[in-house]
C-alpha cells in the first residue's frame, strides 16, 4: 500500500498543519473501511476508446433507458469501444443532470444501480463526480439551510459587497444568489453555474469527507474512470480569479492519492474547458494528478481546419502535444454533451479566423453562447451545434462532401496520441435538434436529442441513410484502431508537415509503424512520403488495399492508415 506521507503533505497544503492533521485522520478512517486493493491493471491499451452518452439518449417503450443503452452497446459496439461514459444518471433538478440532488442514487426514470453495474461488466464504466456543486433542491442543501450538524459549512457564504471583479465567469449569470435559512437569516451564496447549483465549500472537512465517500462509492459500483466535472472552479479565494487555484490542483492530487491507495488503476479525467497551457497543468508531473485531460483545443481547431481546408495550424499545434509521462494521456474528442468551447483557441487563431468560425456555426443553424468577461463584456464561450452540422459547407443546396468531411474529422482524433472519445450523436450522425432548443430554451439542447431506438435501428439497417453512412465506417475505423499496437495511447508519434492539404503523423510501437494521412480538403491531394524513408508497398489498414509507391493521391477527405 502506498505511503500516506504524500497525502499528509497535500492535506497540510490545503488546510495547514493543525486542520490538515484533522483532515488526515478523517480521510484515513474513511479509507480504512475500504476493501484491500488488488493488483493494479494496466492503465492504458490500444483498445481504449470511450463512447459518451446520456443514460436516456436511446429510448424504447416500457424499458428502462439504461438497459436500452446497454443492449445497444452490446449489440453494436463490441470491439469498437472499451468504455462507456454515462453522463450524470443521478436524480437532478436542472442542467440536464449536472445539478445533482443525490450523488448516491440513480434517477429512477433511467433505471437502477444494477443497470449501471451491468454496463460496467461489459465496458469500462466512466462516471461523473460533479464535485463543484450540488442541487439547490437536494437534501444536503436543505440540511444546510436548517443548520443541521455536519452541514452548517456546506455552502460558501459571501458578503454581497465583496469585490468579485477578478472572478473568472464560465456563464453570464449572477455569481451570488440570495437564500434564506430556516431561521429567516438571509445569505448570499456562491453559485458559479446557476442559482440551482450551490457551490460546495471545500474548506469544510465535512464536505471533503462527504465527497470522498461519494468517490469511493462510485468505485465500489464498478467505475473505472472518474470524470471531474468543472473542477477548475473548485476552490474560491476572494481577490483572485477563483480558477485553477493551487488548492484546486492540490485537491486533484488528493483524489489521485486516494485512488492510488484503494483502487489503483482507476483513472481520473479532468474537464477544464480552458486554453491549452492551463488545461495541461492538470497532468501534474504525469504521475500525481489527472491520468487523462480533455484535449479541449482539438474540437474547435479541427473544425477550423476542415472549414478552411488547411491543416497548417492543426499541424503546428499538434507538434506541441506532449503528455508528461506514460502514466498520463490526452482525451481526444470532437463533440460532447456540451458545446464546442472556443476559449482553447486563445493564442492559436487570430480574431478574424474565430469570427469566421462563429459565422459558419450560425449559418448552419447553431448558436454561439457567451460568458461575461472581467470587464463586463459578453464574449464567445462555446458553439452550440452538432459536429456534423458544424462541418456542412455553406449554402442552401446539398453538400456532397458532408459525410466524407465528417468522417475525416473523426479519423484524426483516433490517431493522435491519447484515448479517443466519441459522442453518441457523432457516432449516429445526428443533425441539430432545433425542437429541443425550442422546448428547453437552452442552446445546449441542440445536441442532446433523445432518440427512438427502433427508428435508429431501422436507419442503421438502411445503407443509404445518413446514419448508416456515418455509423458503419466510423465503427469500422474504431475496430481497426483497437488492434494496432502503434495506437497505444503512449506510443511514439511524429507529426508530419507534408502539405497544407494533408494532416499526417506516424505512430510507432515495437514491431509496427503506421503512417496516418487525412486529406482535409474537397480536392484530390498529392503527397509524397519518400522523405520519410518508408518501405513500400504498404497496406492501408482501413481498406485493405496495397499502396505501391510513396507518391500518393488522396481523394477528397480520404484517410489512409499505412502499415508496413
């Protein structure tokens, strides 16, 4: 069992010597109740790939949605995905699950814990630890308002006259919300994301112990990956930006120390939709913080690349990708339940390029959500649109390259170093759900449609349907990828500057080198691999065809994975 000296140091950094000792005693008592840890599994594998879905993304009459999702995954996704990220499946009051009313219960509208555990028997289970806040309609918050023992310091009370001008805001909503305690006392509480989401006060050892118990409960239910939702905002210090504070990084290290002690091999993944240099700090030294970090720059930069038909910026940026050790990796994705964040483009694209991106999204039926900057301006924060529709060419007529362009967008994250994540609506080729936006009034609803399973199955069985033309080639890519040692998340890579029209890289593992090429344009793209010194012929893993010579003509949006 690992020494707890590191944990002592982390707790002292958070709370000081005296309170840190108290915290250590409470944490160790909690950990003593856990079963002995077995030998840790390998952290990463070439088979790693995560499907991201809400528990009710697929629905069928008279069946719990979690069972519907599980059956679909078993029937269609074997060999393509190793893990399933079920977005918050707890009882909730708002924000599509992220205002959690009970961290240790399953929303009965979705199913029960046995349904969750059943998914974990077929796929690695990825679960959200929504650790920044709790629902204003939760028992915990009610206990706080009532002043019950153990809950008196649950929330962060702030003098409304305090200067909060430096605080980084993720949304254009009031930072403080007024409530009244049961005895009539008015309080102003920190509510970073909405008035229904009460920020938790991690200065309280009761809060710390309670949330660590939640983490350990998820592990006991079979969770292999723990997503730390909105972790960047965890700790607040008035007079600072209240984002990425040293205490927040210390808390991530503490969570890693807890897991390394009782559940080695359970992976932490941080969700921090911020510029790249800030994002990668959550790796720590590569062994002491997050195992995985969302690669938030990739989705908007890839969108820009395919919109412009020029891989130059993507190539330059990809050459900077480095994980600090073989124990850490990027989580590469293009779409998720949220929008496409644009803050990660800061310092990478000029303002004119960003404006062009915003214009394309609006022209294709999407929305641009904003946040309030420190100087009070409304600035772009995320693009709300399905990735398929974001990539549609401008104009009212049909786009003959939309499917090819979209598959190119999905191929690139599959070969970058790291673990790929694919959102269900990307796998199924979903369009914007405009009716959902009208129903909820929320821009993010545009890519959160609930789909009828029978209709999806029928469309997948029809080779001419849009869903089938996307699903089957993308699943085939994922299955091919899973069998290649060179696509291990930590395998060596080299980004190739071959042509502005082509994004290329080589992945290398003992006994295998794969040259990966994707044409990012609607025109044929010639490319020569002669400078690489590769032997030919080489086989394209995707088509099975032999490529005889290093002079290659890529068809519009074609991808080749050349194995020697």
